[in-house]
């Protein structure tokens, strides 16, 4: 039976916004791409409920509670969120069948930072310049603002029973979450040289030392604490260049900032490195205080890694848990 | 092939080609960028996912599954040689825009400091700023921010030491040789001369801002009464 679904925000602590894979094609007008900070987790949430990879999901820094006003298949991905349906703990990174009136709670576990909630059918809201991603500074996309208690979202009409029969046994590969959301003491970020690597004579400082994710990290950029790059101070202000997610900017104070989805489209600071997109997704999941290390890779490795990443965003790799039941 | 025509190209991240066209920001540089930008847009449209002009460089974003970065770099270098003798008019037909501005007072809180920096009266700064035709260098930073040049050297005051946290949409500022308009409320460090009542960026329109690199802009001084009359008029609908 096809039902028109909806859900209501009952509680939110932190920042929750609706995001998809972003607003490509408008950088030349100064419009940031926006979209999920951790794109891989967002597409897996969608795949686990049978949605298209670019469907809108709810991105949560913190905790949220949603009341499902209709039956729905949901999935929660991201770091290692704790997920509860009517106060019963369930697993993240798998489809969950929720009945009408049930309450879905998602809270941080201390490991991982951002959660993604997908609902079968996909969230219905205003699309701006080809995307539902919320860009809060520009007041555009979906609600144009963070979610608040009382917000009600419609979900595209869908046959929930049919969806469940198709997705119930879908799981991501066993090591995917472990590889993606790092539990190790230090996360390795693969990066190519950046636009201004050649101007920074102490680039090796960045490559040899560990850096710590700073508290001042948000959807625009993640600041890193550690040995500053003194050469950046001597460079001063450079002509503004087009920038992107994963660019490691070094302002004159020498403290690196890794640009994220809502970063401005141009910047006048030295760009030391460019973190590969998959590793930017992993960085997004780190909490303040966690450590990172950069590893320089060459451009051909970056090309093939980005090819694999883009393919996985379009076709997430899923397995059937107990295949014999479904043949 | 003269060495002065060499481009510095950096490929990064597996999907970005950054092309440094010139070493510093100037109108001459902007003209070169516009020629290459519009050439890439028309000739390589099936090669990139997005092409973005900066003030002295261009970035081309591509999908490494569909094209090789190396081959796009070769095509860009060829285009660069090809467009050397091409007139920009053959690549892009520029449009003219007039932007009405209330100068000074609460609308332009830095007019005084610009006057002090230039050792000129405020009226004179306004006259100098509004009597030039500016070329749109590029858009960027935040939605609808328009970079233009060049400002008369006598009023080309540097950026503020400490940027403001919040600048109203429509604010018109200078930063050295460039003048610009803030499309949306945002933080920023340009010295503010005044503010336009026009809506510069409206995401519900397509395109959200009609101004493109290479277009010409004139600033027209208006008073506070005209400001309230024109408040919210879309920049594309204002004919001056």
C-alpha cells in the first residue's frame, strides 16, 4: 500500500539540517556546494532504505528525536550513533522498520561525530538550484535553517511493505564502518599537494607532525591545532583563488583549516594540501581532540581513488545478510 | 611561444585543475582570465563538471572517471595559445549594469576612514568612486559577491585590519584596487563606502544574479529616500 508519510521533530540538541550531496554548478556565482559533510555515510543511509543516493537526509551533530507519523523504513549511519526506537536500542547502519507513531532517537556514542537519518521515500522539501541541501548562511535549501522542535516533514509516497521486503537484509560490507569512522588514536588523511605547496618551504612540518581537531570546527571548516607553518605568515594575503572541500588552508597564523561543505567559494590564504574526498568524509567524523596525520599521495593515485569514491557514491556496496532466505 | 604566456597548472585532490593565469590582480589580468574562462566554457563543455574564475586564476573541476586530468590540461594550454589574439568581444558579449548606492553615514561606515586614508573630502571620494566604469572581475566568496576593478589609486584604501562579523547585504566596499558588492549578509573585511537597495542575489530566480565576469558596472549616488523606494528591486530589473 502506498502511503504519504511524514515525521515530526520532537527534540533536537546541537545542529540538525537537511542535506543531500550538494549544489554543484553554482560556485562561479559564489554559492558553496554545501551538502553532507560525510557524503559516504549519507549515501549509505539512503541505500539502506532503498532511496536514490542523492535523496535528502537529516544530518545531525548532537542528538535528535523524531516521531514517525506513518510507517517507514529508516536507517541511521555516520559515526557510531546510538539509535533507539521507542526506547529500545537498535543497530545503526542497517534498515529499521518503524511503525506509525514510533519515536526514533539518535544520540552520539562518543565515537564519531555526525549522524545521517534516511527515511524510505526521501524527505520532501524545497529544492534550491538543484539541491535540497541547507546552506544556513545563505538561508537557502529545504527550510533554509536548522531543524527545530515541531518541524514536520513530508516523506515521498512509497509502499513501505514493498521497500522493506527489498531492503530488510541489506548490510554494508563488514569492514566499511571501521575503515570509514576511525577508532585509531590517529587518523591518516591522504592528500595531494595543494595550489600553494611550492610557496611553503616548511610544508614538511605539516607532513611530519600530528595535528589535533580543534573545537572551532563546523560545516565551513575543521581547524587543526599543532605545530604552525611559519612560512604562511611571511606569505601574507594572496590573490583569492577558487577553493573546495578538502583544501587545507593556512592563514598567516600558520594554523591549518581543512575546508568543509559550506566553505566560501574563494579564499585568499595559502592552500598547502588537498585532502582526498573519502578522507575528508572521515575527518568530518572526528571529534575535537582527536588526532590526524597527513600522507602525501601523487596525482595518479588521487585520480583513481576519486574515481572509486565517486562510483561508490553512485552505487554503494551492499551485501545481503542471509542470502538463502531470499533466493 | 613566449614564456610570458606560460600557465602554472596544479592538479590536486584527484578532480581539480588549478590554473594560475597571472601573478597579481589587475584589469589586464582579468581580461586574460575572461578570455580563457569563456573559451573553456564553450570549447571544453563536455570535459568539466564546473569551471570557476578567480581574480588571477581559474579552477576546473572534472570527473576522473570520464576524462583524464592530463588531457584537460593539454586542451587548456592549447586554448590559452589560441585565445592570445582573440578579442574578448568574440567570446562574450558584455552587459551593462547600474547600481544605485547611498554613500556614507550608516550605509557606508568606512567612508570617513577611506577619506582620511586618501586625504580627500568624503564628497570627493564619492565622486571618484561613482565616476568610473568598472569591469566585473569575478563572483565568489559568498553567494553573489561581485569583485570589480579597478578603483582609482587615490581611493584604493586597504582592507580593514579586523574584518567585521556581519555586513548587510548590498554593502559596497573597496579593498585596494578592487571594489565589490556583498550579495548577502556575511562577514567581511572590505572598507564600506555605501549600500545599494537592490537585491543582488535571489536564489528563487534563474540565474540568481544576472551579472557575469566581463560585464560593466556603474555606481550611481542616490539619497536615503530613493533607497527606500528601490529597496528589494532585483538588480536585473533596474535600468537606472
